[in-house]
């Protein structure tokens, strides 16, 4: 008999790709039931007036036939936490849909210190072709009927509380990216225990490799300007086209600006992090304190402002 379905909903930029490509594998006692395309087609894309849980339930049932005894069926897609470029405003809709699809599932929510995740989200925005400078991006928009970035999306206690109400507090596990960085084996072992992964015996050597990091912040001014002359997901029809982001000129310039010599030249120049600290310092203190109160006492939130009554070092 296999454990309940494990639903990993993100957040974005919290080692989700590493988990999907390195951790959630049969070699570790996990078997994926769906990929990003399946999640998009059956959970995210359907109109609210037309959503039906049956197609996703049927897909899971079909693929569950391949499960070995003790394997954990898993669906991992950060899409399910909502889109950070637009404030993640649909996250509660996806939560309700997941509760219809798999009411007995266990939930994994991965998080990261807000002062680190927000710059990473902005760098992903530029990688997708975004052209707004950091101040404009993080300001969001007040235009009626249109949405942009919303700081509330990263008040983690809100989403954690929602999933605890829908699935039960004991069925929701919060993993910090910091715990993975500090001790990948230990964090993975705790997750395996929560998920009921009887076949998990430790990380394979191949799983200990981390994914390639984003382009450095000192490159952002050049890269977002290149997006004005390359087509992309966020800018499909530029005035004229010199390739497609994140390839072509974008990739070439990003590669050159990632070189150690350029990093030494630019020093500690981190324009996105500077904007984030100036705009959001103290913003997440109350949320992190509430999060700490709803999680097990052994959850290490020392990197999160307000979680232990302290302000973490930069």
C-alpha cells in the first residue's frame, strides 16, 4: 500500500526545480503523478465556471497503477502557489481545487526568507522578458481590473493557514530553503518521514548537485534593456527583434556578466536587493511571527525577520 498523495505547491524560487529533478524520483521512494503541463491543463487553466476535478483525479488514478509498495505519489508544481508577477491572487482558488481533487493529500509548502526570495522573483521576471526596473515592479499597480506584484503573497502564514484549514495542520509540512542549504540530507529526511516515504534511504550522489543560479543582480540593468529588442513570454512583439529571451543576446550578455572578473569589478552591487530592503524592511515581521506560532517548535525560522523576535543579519 502506498502513502497518501504528496502535493508540493511551491513557492516559486525555493529549490522547487531541484526537488522535481533530483529529489522526487523513484530512486528516493517518490513517483511523480503529473508534471507542470498536467497541472496547468487540469487545475490552473480551467475557467472557474467550468472546473471539474474528475480529469485530474482520473490521471492520478491511471498513473498510480505503477506505484510500488511504499512509494509516495507526488505532484510538485510551484504554479499551484500562484503567480508572483501578478500577486499570487489565484492561490486560494488552486487550494480549493486541490481539496476537491485529493482531500486526503499531504501538503508540502517550501518557503524562503523574503529578503532573498523577492530579488530572485524579480530576476525570474527579467528572465521571462520583463522590462520594468525593480522599483516599478515591486510597486505593483493600482489600475482597476489589473494586477501586479503584491507583497501579501509572501506573507506565508496566510497560505499555510489556508492549507491547514483545508487538509488539517498535521498534513501540512513547511520546508525552508535555508534548511536545505544548511543540511540537504537532514531536510530531505524530515520530508521523507512526513510523506511516509518508506523507500527513502538517503540522497543519491547525483541529487547533491544544485541547480544553476540566476544571473547576478549587477547584470539586471543590461538584461532588462535587452528585453526591449528580443521577443519573450512577457514581451512577444518588441519593436524589432534580435532573438528571443532567455536565449540569443540575452544569454550571451548574461554569461559574460556572470564571469568572476565581472563580479569582482562590480563588487557587491546588488540593485534589486537594495530596492527590496528599502521597500520591505519590517513588512514581514508580523507575518513571520504568526507563521512561527503555527509551526512545530523545531522548525528553524531564524533567518526570518520577526519569527524569533530578532532581525536577522543581512
